[in-house]
């Protein structure tokens, strides 16, 4: 990768430790994705906020870094481990709370916007088409490239952090204007699709695709299915972009049919029942909360139900009456946090989690060690409410 | 032959090889280095103090922190060898100073678990 004189000098450490570290990361990632140079970016979104995901090493690293570092562009952050207003309802130990607050303070010290959301594309105004951004958080990077028409690498926590500190990122294939020709097409053959089938399709696509993929037979996705597709894809693979398009005869083709879908269900669906319903991986935005409020009007859950959302929608959800509807239906709304590696779900307290999220299922299964029952939202409401 | 150097360095140790991509965040315990994804071919094996050979990293962007944590907890591999580079592993290894190289398919196929090897990115040799 070619660096400018100024970038070279920063890499050598002539502009301080923070920039030396940031450029070391950018150069390694640039090599990894075959970039020939760095380009300016206008928005960074960071992952690595939940204490459960980054641990003591991460907490100490950020605490030290924040003593001398400031972000150079608008920078937003992923969810953390809890909703501060609800902490007392959960048996979190003091050490977790202390470390989580330290992480959140470190980010604020670096001038990060404390958004604590994995759906930045829903809660902030989107910049104009083709704007270069750096999104860690795999579902957000895929959504940015595929739906929001922005340009980002499928960044890692550190590459996005390095971008925030320098305002730059390696110029990979995904960042180029004409990066719309994936060499693989996945043909969606599953009938009667819903957000669960799209999550499964995403998980399948992530496993078989390279940096981008074309998906045919999947038009008119609603927000829920779209986010499920992004979330599933981000969990299983390296793929950073999909194109929904039926007009292609050139590329290699693979079918996603009932058999492929069942294979993934067999991997992630580990029980037939559960005692806790969990919604929000990715977090639910205002549109999905409104939808859910309509579906739940006059009904109530027979089991506990946790719903994860960004703090940014709290006021509006309340003003529109949704918060009240959901509360009457027995749901607990949690802000600033999400399903992935949540400390709020303990395997000793639950027999199984019922969810419609493939991404949630993967991390609940592998990180929280809880059993998961996967079903679409409509079926969850049919089965689990009265 | 090393095809590409992502993070420079030298290392010596025993190969632990996987055929399946790794999602560091979900699949590896950041304190012990033990693989806990029961669908992974390294399930219950420790990647600590090995030369870890695997196709590439997948999944969560926070996996980079897992790699950094492994190093801080003295549970990291001495080096990593991949078939394909990816951002998460590259940036994690860059911050943690774990040598990372990409090798050709032929070389990748020839490497076997248990082999003792030396890696030196300066001379580009295994």
C-alpha cells in the first residue's frame, strides 16, 4: 500500500503513539484487503463496547488510549452490556458495572457520540449516496453498502477505531464506485419467506460468498427481513455487501432451498421450546417497534419478553404510545444494549430462548451457552401470547 | 512459501490446523484460548502457544478484541497462518503484535497439525 509522506511519518511514530498505533492497524488491514491507498472517511461506527465482548484487556486498552486520543470524524458506537436504568433488576456484579462504565467513559472522552446502537443507519440521518464511511458491526456495514448506498469495508473493531482516529480507511474493492458485480448469485428458492428465512439465507450467503454476493428471487424485503438478512450474513462470513437483482446470467449460481435452510436450522435451533422471548438482534428501530405494537394490541405474552432498542427512539416510542402498548403486553424494553453477548441472560436462569434472530441465536448458543428456539415473529406472537 | 506478510515477526512452535474459518468472538474463549464452538473442528482444543493455521476469520468485528485479549492473557497463538486475509484477524494481530502471513493453497495443504515450524517474515520462509 502506498502511503503519503505524512502517513509514513505517522506510522514511524513521529506524530505520537496514538497515530502510530492507528496507522499500524490501517496498514495491516490495507494489506489484508489489497488496498493501494488510504481514503478519507466521513463517519466511523465502532464495535467493542460491551464489557462482555472486550473484557479486561479491552477495557484497559481503551482507558489508556482515551488519555491521549480524540476521534477526527463523527463517530458512533455499538450497544454496551446493560441499560443503566434497569441495572438493579438484574444480578450484575459491581465489577461488571464498573468496567462497563469505564469503557463508556473512555469512548466519551475520545469525543464519540454515545449512541450505543447496532443500527446507526436507522437512528442517524444518512449522508448522500457513495459517501465513504467506516462501519464495524457487521450488520451495519452490510446494510450501509447494500441498502443505504454508502461505502464501507466490513470493518473490524480496530480498523474502524483506527479510521475514527485518523479520518482514513484502506480503499478496497467494496469502496469503489463500480463494485456492483459479485461473482456469485444465490437464488432464493424458499417459498413463503419471512424474516427468519431471510436471516437463514444471510447466514448461508455469508458462508459461501466472497466480499460481495448477488441474491435473486428476493424482492420487496421489509425492514425486518432486510435487517435479518444483514445480521445473518454478518455472523457467518466475510461478505460485506449484497445486491438484490434478478437480471444476471454471468455469475456462478447456487440455490438456497428448503434443504439448505434446514441444515442451518439444525445448526442453530437447539430446542423446541423456551421460557424467554428475546427480540432485537439487530436492535429494533422505531419502524419495527410500531409494527410490533400493532401486532400486540390487546394481547399479552405468556412468558417473559425482552426487547432491545436504541436509546434514540425511547422518547418517540413513548410519545406514540408504543411503550405503553408493549408494557401492557408484558414486554420489557431495554435501551443501549442488545442480544449479542448480553450479560442479562444467564444460562442458569433460562431453559431456552425463543427468538426470530439468526444472529442472536448464534451468540446466545455459543457465548451464553443457552438453548435457542427459532421461529418467525408472527409465529412467536401466535404461540406465546394470549 | 509465504505469499504475503500482513503482520511482521518471527515465531517458532507446533502447528494447530483447522479447515474451518474462525469467528473469534463467538468461538474462542478469550481467557484460555480454548475453542468452544461445538460445530468447529478445533472444538475443545487450545490455540494458546501454537502456530494457528486456519482458512480465514469470519463474523463479528469485535473478534479483533478477542485476539488482543488472548495476547494480554498469555493465551494467544505465537503466529497465525491463513489462506485468505481478513480485516478482523489482520487488525487484531496488528495491535497484538502477532505475526500473520498468507500462504499459497499448495503450502496450506502441505502444513499438518503437530509439525514443528519456524516462521520468519523477513526471509518469507516457513
